[in-house]
């Protein structure tokens, strides 16, 4: 397996090495909008400074508070 430095593509022909992180959390349904604002205004700008960062997705079930 070829591992590239952060933000770089591996030199190996025939494919890419891709990594993803998934986190599930339980929130109070009444705080969902505050959590979305935190992700957008505080967390995303910091993540954008990390080499190799591509994006973030946030899926929310407002009824259960599962994020």
C-alpha cells in the first residue's frame, strides 16, 4: 500500500487511497439549530486549514436528536 503525505495523491497507478471519518452523536432536539450554527461558523473554518480536508456532511434527525 502506498501512503501519500497529507493533501497529496499517492503515486501508485490504478487507484486512490481514501479515508473518511463518521461520528454519530445524540443531541437535544431543541439544540439542533445551535449545533448546526456551531458546525458552520466555528468548526468548518478550522477544518478547512487541515491539509487534505475536502468537506463535511451533517445529517440530522430533528425528531430524535440523532446527528
